[in-house]
C-alpha cells in the first residue's frame, strides 16, 4: 500500500491478524497506543481483553484495541472525579482553559492528514469527506467552544430589597460521552469541547467499530496541555463499558448519540442515580419537494441528503416527498443525479461513496431493500452488488461492505421503508397531493430530527417550517450545520440541543445565592 503524506505514526496489526496484501490506495499506518487512556496514562484493560477493528473497504482486520469493561470504566470515572474535585481544571482561569482548547484545535489542524486517514480507514468513508468535513469540523468545535469559556455568566436578580440575589453557572462534574461510528471524531469533539469549556471532566466511550481517532485525540489533548484525568478514553462495547459508564455513581451526566432503542436502555440504567441525560437519537427526515421548486437543485440535494456518507447520517433525507404533478419529471432528474454516485475506494480522492461501516450494517441495509420489495414499493435503482471500487478490474466485486445508491418509488407512508431508520443509501419516494397531506404524512413518524422544504413560495416555506415536527428545518437546501446553531430532535429523536449557548443547558447547572444586606 502507498503511504499517505503527512502521517506521523504507523499502525501495525498483530501478527495473527495481519491483513492480506491488496492494491487498495491507503496509508501504511502503525499506532503506538491502542490501549485505554485513563488518568493521563495509557493502560491495558484490567482483564487484558482486546477486540478487532475492521477496515470496511476490505473486510479485513486493521488491528486490535484494548477492550474496556466495568472495572476500567470504574477506574476512568474515579480519575475523572479526582480531576474535577481536586485537579486544576475547574478552578483554572477561563482564559487559560480557552488557550488549551485553542491549542487542541491547532494540533488537530496540524495532524489533519493523519486524522483524516485514520477516520477513513476505520469508517470506510471517502477521504475527501474526512479531509473536507470531519477533521475541520472537529477543530472548529474546540475553537468555537474555547470562545465560550469566559462568557458563561450568571445573573443578578432584583428578588428582594433586603437581599443581593445572584446566580452562578457551574460545571456539572464528570460527563460520560458515548459516541457513534458514523462521525467518530467530529461528534466526540462536539461533546468534549463544550464539556471542557464549562469546566467539566470527561470519560469518552467511543463506538467499538471506530475507536482509532478517539485514541489519537487523547494523545493530542495531552500534547495541548490538558491536565491528567480531565479526558479519559475507554473503548469497549455498549452493553458492558457503555452500561457501566451510565450506571457509575461518580458520573454526573451522560451525553449519547445513537439509536433510540439504546437511548431507552440508557434511561433505565441512569434511573438509580438520576443522571442528567442528553440524547440525539436518529431520525427519518422528510425532504419535501413542492411543484414550484427548483427541480434541478432539489434533485441534486435530495441525492446529497441520502447518499452522502453512504446514508449513515442521523438526519439523512431518507423520505422524499414529491408533489404528484411533478413526480415524473422530478424522478427523471433524481435518477440522473443518483446514478452519478458510485461506490469507490475510500482513499481515492475522486470517490464520493465509501463502504458501510460493518458487516452488521451492510446486512441490515440489504434486509431493508428486500423488505421494500416485499412491501410492494418499486425499486427504481438497485445498489446491491456494486462493481469493484475505482481502480479495480471491471466486472469484479468488492470484498468490502459496499452498497450503491438505492431508490424506491411508490412508497406509502405506513411502510417500514418510510417508518424505520435504515442508516444506509436507501431513498424512499412518496407522492403527495397538497400541503395538508404532506405535512400530515411527514409528521407521521416516531422521529423528529430534521426536515427540508423546497419551494419558491416564501409563505408556504414558513408555514411548513412551523408545522413540521422537527428540530431543524432547511428551506431550499439540505444538511447545513454550524457549531453556533442548535441541533437536536423532537419526539424519539432526542431531548436536548447541541450547539451554541443551548448546549450549556446540559453541561452546566445553576446555583442561586442570597446575601442579606
């Protein structure tokens, strides 16, 4: 394999798990630390267990990572508690915390190519996405929240003339962060940065499918000067390490991004300690195309909304509502755009679609394509069994977890295709007749994360934005994000907001003080 310029370390699989040689473009990497990061030190798991992390583009083992269990979570939580109760971080001048967060951001940028390569190797996403979106967004998170360090203020309140009353906004304590596999680095940064800005300490449990960039981030935070114990990273499995983190009495709050069924389990496990919880739990987002829309733009963004990141996006526009009177013309444009999205070698800069993250996710998406056929939806574009990624011999098939753009029409709102989160490049097109019908059907789901509306009628756009039960509504666009803008869901898509000042509603608590005059 060819080396990627800019890498500062290499990752060597254990001999028993060494992957077979292949011609895929990509880095020859060896990681120096695949252990747990606890209390500012690399540690083996208490029980000495390890687990495999797989290259989704080949199905081969990259390496093995230390597997944290309940005992390791206990150690991490206690070190985080010690760092909060008696360490320098919460008591540090806000400007000094900001300086360290800015330094973390700078180091992420300095190690840009390395982090992008790790992310692509572990997730299967295209390298251009890791370079253009994941790594820059991670740096921006630390930069943005560094600016909040000295702006988290209290209030003075005219409650009673005989008292001076004021409030203090204080950190919660130890934050448990449980992150998903679709954007491992950027979602970790999105949780860690505001938690640290507020003065908290953190125990991060990254997704077991994609632990590599989180371990590298731990190294970066140490280099930036983050005190020992302020950030701890414990890879492991959800039912063991994740559940232990949620139950632990030293953990004051848990921020989780993932599916709603796991969210339910977290709520159960957190009940005994009454932890504060923040959930972002996925979606089944509606993308609504009215007859007066710019059809070319709408078709292009409809493809972006579902095929970007192989459809492994919580707010993917998986339900495409198209007004009946333009259905034929719009569908032709949609298919023309969709056919341009082809799976390819994730390390090829020309690739727009990579591999799904795992065999499990691959099998799940294939199952839903078959469910759609059985339900009677029409399969207009079949993404199963795509050709080998670019650069391979024509007519051969990949060993990785590749599924191409898949488009169904004739989908009814009550079908499983339209109700259940697939988390893959599967688009369900649903026809509608009028405004009231589409709003009713768009809201007919347990989810409420995001939605989009395409129309040149500004009144119709604003009416739809108010009527849709979703935490984010895009008008004549799809997938815009910024750390300053709150993001989160209605209904089973979540219960808090991440972004801007609203994220500190979770990461801080308010104390009231009364002083008799």
